[in-house]
C-alpha cells in the first residue's frame, strides 16, 4: 500500500471538513483564502452552525489518489 493510499484510509475516519482539507492539500500545496473560508464554514456546519452558502464537504476519494507506480521491469541478456 502506498503512502497516499494509507492517507486515504486514514481520512475515512476524519470529519468531512478535515478530509476535504486533506484532499485540497493533496491537490495543491497552499490553501487560498477561499479554501480557508470554505473549510471554516464546513467546520462550523459540523457543529450545527448553518452555512448561508450551503457548502458541503468533498472528502478525499480513491479517484483523487494516483495508482501506485509499478517498478520497472528489467531484462537480463545472457550470452
């Protein structure tokens, strides 16, 4: 299992807003002001504070994790 697949499994036990944050950070290394605002709204929604914009968490999913790379095959020529 690759480290990214382990991260995916780990995020499945997190609240939605945290898994959404991980997905955003895997997509780009720096969060924008909008990202932070979205995540704050999602955190508040998890604590029953309504979001006027109705934002919903987009947790990390398997399709966001690249397939593990296969090691290169090597051929040995015997003469």
